[in-house]
């Protein structure tokens, strides 16, 4: 049994904030203390701007004033917009493009076009892909989000047979603060139906590609939504049927649906 403590913060706690132990509070503080991306480079440019400004004042040489202004603008930009994650976003997402399309094409060529179902077995969770919905002819594959689900468990511990309240609280924190996979994550449950919204997910360069939407998002899902399906199956012990994912370009939000079913 946990000895819980309430979260206190400057803002009013949301409904998702639950009772946490001191160790869990420490974990959140450690996540918040992780590197601040390109700010050190921006500060260096601001220092360089001051140097150029001092030299221009002593020499009355116009180009130094221009260099001082340019260095100041670049420094402020790097400090304020966190350039590093923006630069890394596209290649990290694009690296998934080829393998996802290849897997989707191979499954369709062999006649397996049903929606993925995550099934918890004795030796772990498998991604079960049927020929059509409800078919007993299927392939059991390693979930495409296995790497992400394993990373989440390294952050917050094993999730096998974990209570749903723990999953709902800590998986979003791990994906947001611990792994920076999305700027926000919200889990909504209605009976056996679950919907997960990812705000500005790291895979959004893929979400705007029509071939990914048609060949991957509707049946298999990207590694991010696959990872959550695997986590649900592991924690609940139920079969988790992936219901597809939609991306809102204006809000930069992905919404994935899942249906929980009792295992056969």
C-alpha cells in the first residue's frame, strides 16, 4: 500500500492529479530538470552580441553594430523557441516511414487487413492482425510500439496488471515529461471504449501524410498509439482492439480509439 501525499503546485490541481508518494514527486522534479535544449547556445550568442556592441562603441565601426544586432536576434530566438527538439522532430519521425509502410504492404499482400488487436500472453503482449474483422485466421507480431512501451516502463516501472488509475496518471507523465513524445496526453474512458488524445505528438510529420493515414493509421497505428495499446493489454489483461486514429492539423492533435474485450 502506498502512503500518498497530495500534489501541491502554483496552479490548481486538475482532475488527473492524484495522490503521489514522495518518490513519485521526486521523479516529476527530475523530469522537469532535464536539459533545456538550445538555450546554452542562445546565451552564448547573447554574450557575443554584448562583445560586438562594446567593440563597436570603442571603435565606432558600423559593421560591429550590425553583428551585435544579428547575434542578439539569434540568441533570443534560440533561448525562447527551443530549436533543438524542432530540428530533431522530422528525422526522428521520418525514420519510421519506410518500416511502417513496408509492414503494412506485406500484411496486405498476404491478405491480413484487419485492425490490430493487442493480446496479453504469458510471455508478453502480441499485436494480432486478422485477415478481416472477427476472423480466426491471424498473425501474431511484435507490436510496432514495443520500443516506446519498454521506454515508458523504464521510466515508471512495470505496468503488467497495474491498476487503470495508475496507468491513466503515470503513462501520460512519462510520455510528456519523461520521454518528450508529446506535449500533452489525455485518456478518456467510456465503459469499454477508450480514447487517447496526443497534443503535438512527435510523429506528427507522419500524421499529415496521406499514405500513412490510409495504409497505417486506420489498421495498425504508429508506434505511439501502438505502445499505448500494448500497455493497456498488459495492465488490464484484456484484448485491446485498435479502432483507428485521426489527426487534426489545425490543433496538431491525434486521437486514437481502443475497445477493451474479455479474452477468449
